[in-house]
C-alpha cells in the first residue's frame, strides 16, 4: 500500500520533490507504530510457535531447515525495516519546514537524494522479505499435516531398524 498507494498519492498531490517527500514521509511516520506492533506480534507469536513445536523441529525432516530459513527471513525483514525507518527519518527531517529539523538532518550521514533512492529500493525489499515469510509459513503448515509427520516417523523407524 505504501509503495503503490501512499507514495503515488504523494507524487500527485505534492507538486515539488520536497512536498512529495514530505507528504510520503509523514504517511510512513504515521504507519511506523502500526508496523512496530505488527513486528512485535509476529515475534511473540513466532517464538511461541517455535517453543510449542520444538520437538517436531528437532525430529521431523526439513522442519529445522524451514524454521532456520524463516528465522533468517524474519531477521532480514527486521533489519530492512529498521534501516528503512532510519532513511525515512532522514527524509522527514530534511524536508521539514522547521530549521532545527533540517540542522539535525545535516548531522546524519548521507544526503537527501541518496536516502530517497535507497527508500525507493527498500519499499520493495521489506514486502518481498515478508512474502518469503508467508511462503515459509505455508510450507510449515503443510509440514504439520499428519501424512507428512507419519512419513517422517516411518523413515526414522526404518533407519532405527537398519542400525539395529
């Protein structure tokens, strides 16, 4: 919504590059607390699910790998989100009408144009990583099917019998 809706609306309404950046930045800043709450909910629920399924993660074939991949995607999405927020704050301060904000923006490394270019990229990186998390969540749902669990149990029994 942000990349396609908010940013495009800011372009149509802003008129100048500064006004467009200001409108978009204000919208993203208003979204930040909602995004933070969503991240917190994801982390708490994910930790709970991982704890509840720790035996299955350890024993069922490929569940550990999909769990590790999901953790990596989540960590990457969190890092990308934090970086995006830093860039957004730079744009917010640099486009402010308040001279003190602009002074603060000047103290932050990097220039406004570079921050805007990086934000253009990051607005697609974050949802792409989130899509990866959704795909891995669907995979893990399939791995919970009784047929998948029973196949894994049969493999373990067969391995145990050949060792004995």
